[in-house]
């Protein structure tokens, strides 16, 4: 099961957004956050399915709460990032940075 | 709560809750509603609803939907393997039931497949033509334009209509005409035969129909006069393995024709067929006038239209064509256009070029297929529910261990699937083995290739799934519903819950069997009835010699007749153009009505000599027969039948005598009326007929009434006499009654196919009954033991066991009688002369069903009744 420590691009995005939203991460806020910060339209269904998958992998955990009138009295499933999730994000970021350091210095020519 | 109309559609939410994984329903639904609110504020209600609908559709994905079986911990594959294993173990443990089940189902499935093959063949007619979709034919009719019903359309029509279409419409690609089949004497080397099925055909034959030319050039083979194209089998008959192309054959003892091609035999699923084609130019050079008149009927006209053109534009301009081309004929002639795809099953035009199929027969057969399959499914359901008690413990234990109801349903469905699949495979083998048998009884060439087509494989797999689910669902639902506590405590002994259903199913089975049996009886009684029907003339011992318009015979007709009369086996001889059951034309005929006007009608015509009516022992109801005492008869006399007299307005036949007539360039007076006789099959009423005094040149057949009963001796003697009298032509003869009854060949075949499948249905129903009897006697073994100990006799016990069935049988009878009466009355409408269904038919069907069922049951009941009660009572 070596692949569990690997995240796809979309999974990484969701995980990061959950981290950003801190205490207010559930389906809809994640969709709007991605729209706001990345200007990218994503499906509610793909967000949910990714959230559940990340939870199954142990990078997220969830609890129910916060029913509102607008939701017809349904509770929200709030997601929080786990330590494993944070560590993985950090690890991926470091890996990318170290790779970037290996690239030749880019020189921008001026006209 | 806010008002309902502001909310998303409720049914979508219900749908969502149904398909969504239960763990996720609440939060996703909340998110959805929140987004809906937001969208509604932003874009309005209707947009929001549409958006909501799309969201829900997008949620239909594997990760989010409810799993099919609630097997969270165990891999479903392993369980399915286990179910299959259990299914096989169960089958092996209960061998008798398994054999009954598999036998019933496989026979049922095999029957359905065979019927499907047959139906598929019926539906495949003419589809071998590449231009099938854009091939049409012309139907013509003559009548009075002010009386639209006087036009009776027929396929057989005049010559110029085809070329007129071609000339008028650029969309028409090719026009192909052929004539009705005629006998020809063909000779080559030492071989000389009379061929019955030869046509004149246009050179466009191979452009319109996709017949393959094996030797010779399809473009030019039928262009020159006196050329002939043989079919493969005819070529083999005359030339063996030699190449016939370029060879010469002698036609009718005088004309040399060149063989210009050999084509494949006409496919068996073609709506007409012939053995050879002679070029149309041969006909044209002999009788050019025929090709310009709109009044001479002898052609079947087919044509193709160019791709992507519309036939409607041609149909709408038919009056235009008649106006431009038909001249005076436009006042009494009209034509229609029919797609060739309608030719075999959907055409009700008269004078078809070949036998047509029957849509109602196809429906009948499909009904039988459904019945047989249904009976087999019911067997399966009955046997499995009956055995429910035995499996109750298993179900209970499974439930206690933690099986869900859904998984139990899955288990039983898989079990029934295994049995159905096994039966299906067995059925396929049965089908392959029995197709030749079906070919014999149906008289059709059936192709097994269809079994390899994706279409069939799709139907087969779909059918197996359907039958599996249909017959497995009830047991699955019942068995999986058992309350484990009850069963394990022992409170659950009999499966009384299923008894009512089981009994109703048995009623259905036997009602179906009785319907099929009544059907078979009616079909056979009707066929017997038409064969023995009083036709209006004596068809016994009537030998018909067909000399195919041989001019030498015609020339010496009188002499030949006299010589034949001298033969000790011959009682009477008559010459004519046609005899009952054979081909005859119609003739436009004017006869004076009571007001003195000449009315034009088109009755059928027989050309006969003065011996014809006495030879056939027909009855003259008014006037007189043709006679040599009236020499003018040959020029100015006509006899009609009663139906024709009515047609011209004379219900009393006496009144038409002496009226003027005008027919085919002959005028004079009606001299006699003959009693109606059946000259076509009994499917049709007797139509108006005119009998005209023939000249020798218009005869082609001799009818010989034989004296002796020693038919073979008579035949041999007449044949040798014929060789002396007519050395140039072999004698071709038929017995009239035989030939007349050949018209019912299709009906006979229908009868035999129908009876075979009804028999099989009965057989399967009996298998099921046997299974149920085995089961119920096993259940009641103790009861029977006690009854015997208390002094019941064997007879009483057998009666006791059979009575419960007899009750069901009586109910089935009540259902089946009115249903089958209705259906079979519909079928009898096909015949103008039919039996009325009497009580005898039902009584017979009921008796057969009852007796067969009781015998079947007795296999088990008797052995149980005879058994020593000690055996059933000793344990426990």
C-alpha cells in the first residue's frame, strides 16, 4: 500500500483548502474557497468523494454539526486535517522545493 | 418552515436519498440544499432547480452510491463463489428435483429458441436484397371509378406500367418485370423434361434483385431473344458438371435457345421463386401487342428508386402517369405501389407471385413460445417454493450468523440463475439437434447461423437473466423473509404461505395446456373438414394431364380424347384451360342486366369443352350444358356459376338464361348456370366464374376420370398410351384431389408445428405436476401412514391425493374454455368455410389433460399408497 502516501493534484488542493479554512471546512465552503482563490469551478460531487477518500486514507477527520435553516435542518460534516495530513502536505511542499532548487537559475532577458 | 414551492423538487430528493450511500446522505443533502438556496437568491427558482437536478445527476458515481449488497467485510467475489458452490451442492443433493427443473426449463427454452428461429426466418423474407429498402412493386386493378370498392388490387398486372414509371420519374432506377410461371418442355441431348416454373424476365433482373450470377454476364444474359438463364439446380439437372453457358437447349421441341448464364438458386426466403428465366425480348418478339396494351394481365412489376429519393413523390403522381400513358385505360385501370418489405407478410393484394406468410400465425407461434416458457418457469417456482420448508433452517442459521436479507435474495437468485444457465446451455444443444426436425415439419429452410449473431446472443443472455429473475424472485423473496427465531424454535412446519400461490400457478399452467390442446384439436378438425368438404364436383380418381399448350396435342385433341376413352381404365375425358386448384385468369365480361344495360364485371374464367361438366359431375341448376347439338355454342354461348349470376343481378339463376354477353371478342347469350363449386381453396368464398366454350388452342389440360381402383395399373396403361399418342412430350399428371389439397400445405404445416409445441407444453406441465406430487406426498407421508393403519384402502388414498389436483383442474378448465374458444374462433375467420367449435372439442381437450395428469401423478401416488405404513411411521 505504498501509494497511500501519494496525493493526486486534486487531492492535494482539497487538503490544502481544508487546512486554510481551518474550522469552517465542509463541502460548500470548500467549493467556494477554490472558486475564490483559484478561480476554478469544481463539482460538489467530486469534492465530496475526495473528502471521503482522504478521510479513509487518514489525512482528514470529520464530525457532524452546525445545522442551519438554509440547510433545511441538515447538519454539516466539518473536516479537519490530521497530523498525518499536515505532515504529508509539508513533505510534498519540501519535496517540490528541493526539486526546484535543482533547476538551473532562470535568467530573464530584458529588451 | 418556508413554503414548499421554494424548495427543490421533492422527488429528486427522494431519488437522491435512495441511491446515496446512507453514511453520506445527511451532509451532502445539507450541502445541496444550501447551494440551492444560494442559487435561488442569485439566479431565480427555475435556474436553481435545473442546477439542483444537474448536481444530483453528478452525484451518481461509484464512490457515493449505495452498495448493491451490504457486504462491508467480506469480498463479494468470494461470497458469489460460495453461492454457486451451494447451488451445485443443492442440485446434487436433490437429484429428482434438479432433473425435473433442468429438463422442464431446457425443453421450454429450446422450444422458445426454435420458435424464434422460425419467426426470424419468416421476418427475414427478401432482406437478402441489397436494395431491399428501396425496392417497390406495382399493384394494379380494373374497376369502375365511381365504385371504389370495385377495384381489387393484384400483384399480377399489365406490361406498360413499368416502363411508364421509368419514363415519368428520374428517381426510378431500374424496372424489372417477370411473367407468371409457365410449363416449358426443355430438351438437351437425351434429356427432356417438362419444367413447371419458368418465367419470362427483363434483363434488369440482376440490377433489382441481388441474385448472384455464377456463370455468364448478368448485364447481357437476358438481352437477346431466345436466351435463357438457368438456376444452379436446373443447370445440374440438364448439364451435370459441364458448363452450360453457350450451350443450346431445345424448347417445346422446336426452338433452340442459348443458355447465357447460371445463377444461384433463388434463396428460400424470397417471396417468389422460379427455376429459369427466359429473356423478355423472346416474349416481346412473339407477341408485341401485349407490351403496349394496359388490358393484358401477365406481369409482375418491381422497381428500385435511387438512394435518398422519396417514394411518396411518385405515389402522389400516379394519376399523372395514367393521364400521360394509359390512354383510354385510365377510365377503368388504376395502380398502387407497395414496398417489397410488405410483400411476404403484409400484402393483401390478390394474385401473389408466390406463397405469402401469415402474420397471425407468427403471433400464434410467439404466444405458444411464451406459454411454454411460462409453464417451465412456473414449474421452477413451484418446486422451489414447495421445498421452502427444507431450506428454512438453512436460511434461519444464515440470518442468525449475520446474513442480510439482500444477500439471501442474492443467494437464491444466483442459485436460480445457475439452474437457468445450465438449462439454457442444454437448450442450445437441443436446438442444434432439433433444427432439422423443425425444418421437416415447417417445410422451410432454417438457418442456424442466426444463433451466432450478436442479436441472438443478446436475446439469449437477456432471456436467461429474465427467466432466472422471473422464476427465482418469488422463492428468493419468500425464503429470505423467514423469521429465524420462529424457524429455529420449530414453530415453522409447513409452507402454507405459498400454498395459495402454488395452486394458482398450477391452475395457470393447466389452463395454458388446455388452451393449447383445444387449439390443436380445432386446427386438426378444421383441416379435416376442408379436406372432406363437398366441393361441388367429384374430385375422386380424377387424373389431370397437363400438356402445356402443346400445339400438336391441341391439333389432334379430338382424336387423343377418343383414343384415351378407349382405354379400359378411363371413364370420361374432358379438355380445358384450367382445373380446380390450378391457375386461371380473370376476364372483363359484359352481361345484360334486368334493365337491359350491359354491365362490365371481371369474373374468373374457365375455358372448357362440352365434356367438362359431365366429367366433373357438376350440377346444372338452370339452362343447359354446352352441346355438340348446338354448333353455334363454340361461338356465342356462355355458362356462368350461381355467384356470377348474382353478380350481374340475377338471384334466381333461371333469369340470366338467354341474356346477352360480351367477353373477349365473343358475343352471344348465356345458356346455362352451373351450381357453385369450390375452384379455389376454402379460405375463400366461391367467386363469380364464367365458363366459356374453349377452342382447341385455348386448352392445356385433360381431365381423366378413372374407372378402376387399381391406380398404378391405370397410370401405367395411360402413360404407355400417351407415349404412342404424344411421342414428343412426356406425360405430366397429377391427381386432382391431391393437387387441390396441396393448397392447404401451409395450413397442414401450421397444424403440425402447433401440435408439436402444444405437446411439449403439456409434457413440461406434467413434469411440474410430478414434482409437486413427489413433494406433497413426501410431506403427507405420515398422514398417509396413519390413514392406512386406520384402514384406508389404496384406492381411497390415491383418490385423496388426486382430488386436490382435480379441483385445480376444474378451475383451470373454467378459465381456459372461454379464452380458447375466443382465440380459435379468430383463427377460423381465416377460412370462408369453417367448423363451429362444439363442446366435443373442449371435452376432448379436458379429458386428455385430466387423464395424462392423473397418470403422471399416479407414478408417485400409487407407490406411496402401496407402501408399508411402518416405513413412514417408524422413526421419530
